[in-house]
């Protein structure tokens, strides 16, 4: 776990929104009619954000690099899901160090 990279990822309100949406994807993406077994398609996240595909790709890439998201390719789709293990470890580290 790279805490500095996680802090950088969390510095953006857009990236914090993405993590919040993926915490409860059935609520955040209810209108999309998506099965959430392996994650949420990156294009659904981009559509909800209203940002361009390239901007959203950069945000998602940083979250994946930080270990906060896991990306899984299923056919033509890239599905995104939270990496709860890394999130818990980061929160625990922050709690014990501050």
C-alpha cells in the first residue's frame, strides 16, 4: 500500500465521488440497469460524472494505480470495483498514525 499515492488520489473531489458511488453502486447507478457482480462499467461512471472519456480515464487510472479500485476486463467492458482490503488498511493506518 502506497499511502502517498492514496492521499494524492483522494485529493480530488471527483475521485472521492467515484469511490462513494462504487460503495453503493445499486443506488448510484440504479438507472443504468447494470448487474454489479464484478463491478461497474467505466462508461457508466463516466456518464454519471459528465466528464469526458479521457478525463475520466485519467481519474480511474490514478485510483487503480493507488490500489483503491480494481479493474476487470469482461469482453468489451472494463468493470471497476472498490478494493475494500486496501481501503480498510489505509483507514487503519491513518487511524493509528494520526
